C-alpha cells in the first residue's frame, strides 16, 4: 500500500518490487540488502523534499511517488560505484570510468575501441569486470555482450541501448 503498483506505466513494465530489485542487482545477479535499504532511504528523502517544495502528494495511501523512487537511484549508484567497487577494486577504476557516457551494452569490439586494447587484453578486463558484477555477460561465448546493470548506469551516465560496431 505504500508503493505505487508500477514505477513506469505500461502492461509490459514490471511491478514496483521487481523494479526495485533489478535496480540494485549487480552483474553477478546478487542483490545486496544494503543497496535496497539505501535506495528506500534515498527515496524517503526525495519524497520529503518534494513535499517541502509543495509538489503534489502521492495518491491514496501511497508514501512514495514513482518520481521519488527514480530520483533516489543516482545517489545509490554513486555510492555503490565509488565507495564499494572503486574502494575494493582500485585497479578496475580507470577501465570503468572510460565507460562514462557510453551505451549500456557493449561488445568486445566496442570495448577494444573504448579502452584502446587488443582483443585478449579487452576480454581479460571485461571478464574481470564481469567477475565483480560491473558487467553481466550476455549472448554466447563467440559473441559476448557486456551489459551494465542498472545500479551503475546513473553514475556512469550510460545511454540505454547497444553500442554500434563499425
């Protein structure tokens, strides 16, 4: 009763609980409860700020608007990347930061261009990033696609979609 049924309207869009879980799940399919708690705490702060600014209150018994939940994600993304991933894997930071502003789904070829590495080095870095959950490997072994989970997208300013190969 405290959350809207959906964050994004549409028959093909997920229910709120599914949306929340997918937004804090990493590439290894792990969802850390602290990220979900952080997301909800940020949403509470965003909702309070919205009310303080005189914006409309959520309908009925809802405590959170879809907007408050969406606005909460960038801070959770920043903290997860900067205070967890960069802190625990400082050697991966430069590779991750080179993804800023890129598409959310990459291939070995597109990563080679972004990182300026050969195929073997690119696959090694991409595999390491998949191992720590920054990428989820999709596709098959011959043509892997490296998909960045939603938790990292806001901080990296990633663009929805697949990078174009030449």
